[in-house]
C-alpha cells in the first residue's frame, strides 16, 4: 500500500512523529518519582537503585554517602573537593 509508505518517515528507528514509531521501552524504574526510565535515557545508579538524572537529589546522594562511609572516610572522600577538612584546632595568633 503506497499511502503507508508516504506516511512513513523512512527512518530506522522511525521518527517519533511517524505512525510506525513504537513506544520507547521502559528499562528501569526511578527510585525517586517511580516513573519509568526509558531506553536511551540517561540515568544514575546508586546501590542498585536507578534514578533519572534530574531525580537524584543532593539529599539522596548525601544519605547514600552517609550510609556507606563512616565519617572519617567521608572526610577523606570529600577532601579533594576542598569542602571537608580534618585538623587540629590551634590558636595561630
Ligand atoms: Zn517511519
Ligand atoms: Zn525520576
């Protein structure tokens, strides 16, 4: 049927506007919003939980770090970023 060919974008995979386009496949479920993470989408994985890149909040990440690193190690991990330091209090003046 030639009219079907006219309707088709002729691409592989089909353009999303094409009537032949298939729904993207859900691969994972986001642990924050509980929505699907579709094929081709970027995601973060933390301890076998999956997140949309927009859904992994700093709070979730911070809780994750807290859970898996004792405080002393957390300081070591954060040190290179210049936001954590371990020292001995001295009176320099
Ligand atoms: Zn098409
Ligand atoms: Zn999400």
